[in-house]
């Protein structure tokens, strides 16, 4: 089976009703990213940060995977599919994809503020001031914030370097190091971009653009790949 590596971003979950970050009406228009998603913001106002992620988590529990997520599951019949997602939602898991790497953490988990190896599932949607790890420290969202290292990036780069086909879905490719993963794709691997808007990835002549939302875009991709 050919190895198909998929890099997903917020646009993947847009048709499930979750907002993207940088589109019009996106989350970073409504919130100051440095106040809700950075170590500095956490130091300044923990309550604001916890409320921001509680709201995201609450919405996530009310939504479900869309046709795009389901299409990626279907592709597992014909391809060795490896998903690398920048999304912190669990919609790929709930759709049924089997190989998923989260680059920026997971919304439904918390981690200790003193020992990052202590990671817990969050029951329900709330994480609050006073929720402690087993060592007695405050728990924080298990999310990679701006200015923090991305521990999974090396594993992700290795996966991309084994791609026979690379598919990029619903990401503006603005945030590094995730956006740099494209540079690890083998030279002979075709690269597909599924996005309703233009995504600028300079210097790649082998890119095939499917200018569609994730649902119809993945459908077209399946047709194209399985007709070959
Ligand atoms: N289907 C597919 N793509 C879509 C859809 C849709 N229905 N709707 C919007 N998009 C596209 C937009 O055109 C844009 O290119 O999704 C992309 C969303 O880009 P961003 O909002 O920048 O999200 P993303 O690239 O995932 O952000 C990366 O930035 O804020 C941080 O940590 C956060 O993981 C996030 C990272």
C-alpha cells in the first residue's frame, strides 16, 4: 500500500462548525492570541485562558466529524494513511482514523504545570483553577502555545519524509514549525492542497490544488487517487 501522509489544519474541522483561526470571523479576530494561547497569557490571567479552552471544549463535545474526516478514513482501504494534525480537536479519532499525530496538543487532555509528562483526560468540558495533578500542581490545557516547543515535530518530519503522496488540508501554512513539514516530503511525492482559498506555498511546481472545502475536496481526492 502506498503511504499517504495528510497534514491537517483548522479548515479540516470548519464544516463540523469549529472556527478557523485566521479566516474572516476566525478565532484570532475575536481573541488576542497572546492573551489566550501563550505562556505569558497564562501567567497574566489563568482564568481567561481556562475559560477560552473550556469554551472550545464545550463546542467540541457538541460537534461531530464531517465528510472530510470520514473520507480520510475511507482512504485507509487503499492507502497506508498517516495523519499529522495541527488541530487539538479529536474529530479524526472520532471519525475512525487509526494513525494520528497531534502536533499542537489535545483539547480533551490536561497536563501538569510542573511536570509536562503528567497528562490526563479531561472528564466533560471544564478545566478549572484548583484542578491539580497528582503532585499537587495546577493543571493546564494540554496544548502547545505560541512560543513553546513542538515536541512532536521530529516524529512528524520523519513521517512526512516517508510520504509517497502528501495531502495538505485546511491550513494557511502560516505557523512554523508545522508549515515547514512540506520541505521533508520526498522529491518524487506529489503534493495535494485542499483548501477553498489560496494557500501560498512558494517554489513547489508539483503541487496539485483542489480548491474546495474539506468535504468535497477529499471526495475529489479519493476519485483522483483511486482512478489512477
Ligand atoms: N475546508 C477546508 N479548508 C478550509 C475550510 C473548509 N471548509 N474553511 C477554511 N479553510 C481554510 C482556510 O482557507 C485557511 O487556509 O483553512 C485554513 C485555516 O487556516 P488557519 O485559520 O490559519 O488555521 P491553521 O493553519 O490550522 O492554524 C495553524 O495556528 O493558531 C494556531 O495553533 C493554532 O494549530 C493552529 C495553527
